[in-house]
């Protein structure tokens, strides 16, 4: 049942395992039930010297496991197996799962376990409904749309622990000066440039010195196009459509106008609030916005005396038809169906869903960077955010926080930011970058993408 998505890498890894005598995490029938420490795998990016992003994005799974161990006595700690990179970990995992092994606990995001949806569908992840019922969990305690993302064919197979939402933020002064009323309320992942180029004064060319920018972050626009143009049922892409072609043309125009996808970051680093205040940025946007990071960055805006009479406005970045506000999950947890320590592994999930842990997620030292899925934790974050700041800024600060939490509670669907991180890395990005650099025409890019996508999807099933 768990074969096609993982069998391509099996032979080479099996040979390596035999040569090294290494069968990490494998189980035997002689191991008594619940005996021994819960095992989990993690990539140690920091030891490998990999650069982290502003959020510590690549290390959060490991940070969570180590945080759990620091809170527990030695008898309940997780045995963590470290790997130097994602590829090595997933090759080892593929081999072990085929032979009935693997770690007891999965702590992952789509970039570290890109085949997680296939694992959930094929029964690699153990059903969690019995654990939820036995421990009297009420799903009303959680953001339902996010929590239900872990339900596959009617069974809870994994649980998201954090999520963010795509938000666009601008100032009242920019909103008025550049006639953003229609633009700000209609931006979605397909029409972003069409709106900017035809609405209000934004149709005028961007400053030739590249010191004005439409968006602070551009990659998410490209990645969110993919799910809209991939037919999972037919196992083929729909990239030859006029809408995809138009969207890619628009995207490239934005990239060029901003002096490259990283143009804004190179110019301003993380000083987004300053750029808003100075009028260099029309929309500060982030696809995985969380109250933790938003509060830190926006506080610098509210803390500036020049900003005290200029409110901030927030708007959702909607999905393709402009109807859905999508929450994007970060870290997720699941239990290996091969595990003989399922009850012990559940204790880790129980800890991660507890009020104490969920309420602490806004702490800057927390290993979870997104919003808590437990509503109680979300409300605690809101209270903490509102308890800081000067009295003179209280009213416009509260207005902005109210806007943000209204968006946070308006999520209508859940997904990962990228369609499939392995597909993006192996198929889409290399072809797109050739198009962006001019070595492929748009038609050549689309034709090759259509063909390779179909082959890739069929090989995965």
C-alpha cells in the first residue's frame, strides 16, 4: 500500500544501510509494547551551516523536539535522530517504512516531508481519532478549518500545530494618495498585477531608481498559482491556459519593476514598517503572517512619532477566484502506524496541543513561529499584544489589531504554501528561472512545464 511514492529511492538507500549497518528506528516483534523512548527524526540545519531565514524557518521542527525534551524528565524524553539534510532523512525514512520501521513520531512541514499527503493517504500515519476521543478533546477548542486539514478520508491522520495567513498592509495615507480602495480589497494570487496596473494612479510606471515597491514579498504569488493549474484527478497540468500565461507575464513585470524578486529585501532588510511610513512600499505582505511577527514589526511603526496620526489598514490576500482566505500551515505532527509506542508518541502531541504550550506560542523564544490553532492561545496572544504600547496610540493600535484578528477568524480553507515542495524544487523552479532569466521564452517554459508536470504526477502514483 505504501509503495509507489517511495520505492524509487529504496534500492540505493538499502545498500547504504546494509553497508553501514544502520537501520535507524526499525521495529522488531520482540520489542515489548510501549517499552523504550519515543523516536523522531530531524534535520540539523544549524550544524550543517545552512542559513536560516528571519523566522528560523528551517530549524523549527528540531527546536520543538528539543523544547519538549527540556520540559520533561529523562524517562519521557524523545530520542532524536539527527540528519545532515532533508534528502538523506527522507531516503532513510523511505527504506525503513517499507520494512515496517521508521520513527515513532513525525514532526514536519511540507518542505521537510514533501510526500506527507501521500503518507497520510496510504496509511503511514496512524489514525488519531481514538486518541482525541479517549482524551476528551473537543474540536471546538481549535480553529476548525486548520485542524480539519489533518483529516484524510474522514480520519484524523495528522495535526497542524501552527499556521499563518496572507495579509497585505498599507497606511491610510498611501491608501488615499494612490487610490487603493478597489485594489486593496480585490488582490488575489492571479490578478495582483492586473489590478495594480489598471487601478488608480498605480498604473503609472514605478520609479526608475527602484525605490518604490508594490509588495514586500513576491515568491508566494508564483507558488500559489500552481494548485490552481494542477488537475490532481487527471494527473496533469493546465498551464497552457490563457489565464496562466497572463499571470506569469504579470508576475515577471512585477519582478522586473522591483529590480528582482529580492529587490525590496536587499534595499530594506526587515525595515518594512519604515518603508510603509516613508511611502516606498504600497503593500507589506507575508503569506505566513502570524501575530507574533506582525506585532514585533508593526510595533516599530506605531512606536514612531511620525506615524501616530496615520492608521494602518490590513486586507486579506485571497485565493485565485478572490473568494477564499487561505490559512497556510507550518509545523505538523503525526504518529507512525508501524510504531509500538503510539501511546507514548501521543503524549508529545497532547503536550503540543495543551493550553500551556499553545498559550506560550507568542513568546519570542518559542520554537513555534506561527499562530496557535487553539483558540484560547490565539486570544491570549491578542490580549498580550493589546497590553503594550503608548496610551496616545491606543485607539489606532486597537483598530489595527481588530482588523487583523477579523482576518484571522475569516479563514475558509487550509493548505501548504507550496503545492508540493519536491515538485517545486525539481520541476517548476528550474524551468521558471530559465524563463525569468530570458533563456526560455514564455511559450517554451509553458510547453516544457506542461509535459514534465504530467510525467511527474504519473510517476508519483
